[in-house]
C-alpha cells in the first residue's frame, strides 16, 4: 500500500491550486495517504516569449519534463489541465487515471483598468488590442469583433493580468514587441483558481465562443502499468467529467487536430443523454464549421466520433490543414 504519494506539477499559481485540490480530494478519500506536491519549471514556463509550437506545442512545452519524471519512477502522478493535453495522440506508457469534476468551462473577457465594457462594446472593439496565445480564442475573437487587433500574449493567468494592468509590452519570438493589450480572453476556471474572477468583465456564452475540448477539467496522469497508483486515483475520478472528456477528445482524434488548430468542443449531460457541439474555424475567423449531435451519455466516444465525422464531411480537414505549421 502506497502511503507517500508524489504528484508533479508546474510552479504557476493556477497549477499549484489545481494540484492542491487533487491532494485535498485524495486525502479525503484515503486519509492515510501522505501527498507530496513536487514543483517543476517546464520549458513553456521558462520561455515566455516563443510560440508554443517551438517547444512541440502545449504537450511539449508544459508536460514533457513531468512525464519523464513519472516514467523514471520519481513521481506517482502528474497534474495537467486537460485542454493542454494533445487529444490526437496517445502517450506511450501513460494513462489519464483520474479527472476531477468539471469547473465552469467558458471563456471570459478581462479588461485593463480604466476601460469599461460599455466603452469596449460601443467601439465594437475597434482600436483595441486583445491578447491571447490560443488560436481558438483568436479565431472566435476575430469572428465576434472583426475590427479588433489580436496580439500574441503569453504567461500564467495571474502574470497575464499583471502585464495587462501594467501596460507591459509582450516580447515576440523575432525580438520585437507588441502591445500593450487592452483586454484578454481567458478561461473562467483559471481566474477562479487564482482568485481573480472579479476581473471578468464579461462571460462569453458557449454559442459565441465554444470552449476548448477538456477546458475546465483537471486531469491526473500516471504510468499505465502502475496499478496501485491507478487504484488510488480511481477514488477521485468523476464519471461525468470523464464521459464529457471522452466525447470531446474523440473529436480531436477523428480530426487529427494539431496544437495550432482552432478546434473547439463541449459536451453536456442531461439525465441519460449527452449533447456534443464542436467547431473548426480558420485563424482569421472567416470560415466556421460547426456540428451538434445528441446520444446516450454512456457512449461518449461514439458520439464524439459521429460529430468529428460530420465536421469532416463539412470540410473541416481543409481548414485544419491550412493552419498546420509548415
């Protein structure tokens, strides 16, 4: 029986808050467990300038070092935000052993100090700069605000807001700078985790900005052959979150999306039924393909596959290919 349980995580405020929640749930389920949180500074955290593609996308930038530590036997498990885990590929030797119950999955608009939502709306965002690193958010923002300027903006949730409030320029990979930003688009769940939800000026309805697949879900990964760890983590696995995640990530698998793909997917459960909506956009926000289907909540992968295939029938592959890194 494992009594000392080591969980790896990034050092950011949000990552630590998510990992502390895992620890709380584990000790509540298994009081004898002594959970130790092991902090890592990943490549994506250390390099706040480059595009994430430089480090192999989110999968390479934020999880590679932690995964190596698990495979080397230095950790029992690792915390990840599910939306940051590639859905179009499996990680050899590892498995997502637990998913926490889903936090609010939507995106919110955060405005710099002194800028009101009324002022932003009346201008139709014209003349303002919205900062984001997510191609999905950028594509939706261009669709919602055709005259806005989207700028590259990276950093942990609290760091991004500090940069916004201080009017800091964002360094670019080519050595230049951009900004300062007037607004940011961020995950509501992330702001809640770092205690900054009061900065959300507006919450986008899913109809206007569909969340990323897995957004709002905390994942706990471990070595696939470590059955004792899998048994421990099963005690905190949330069935509804897993079903929604299976459906949404199946869409990513069917589409063979990459980390630069503006793909969104969001599933909801009502009784025994699940509804899944997914979309693919081009980066400019001009072309938009969406599919929505319902099915039994107990067969989420089948529903995800059906929605993914419908998107392909509507031309999603061409949109994905145009955004693929060259």
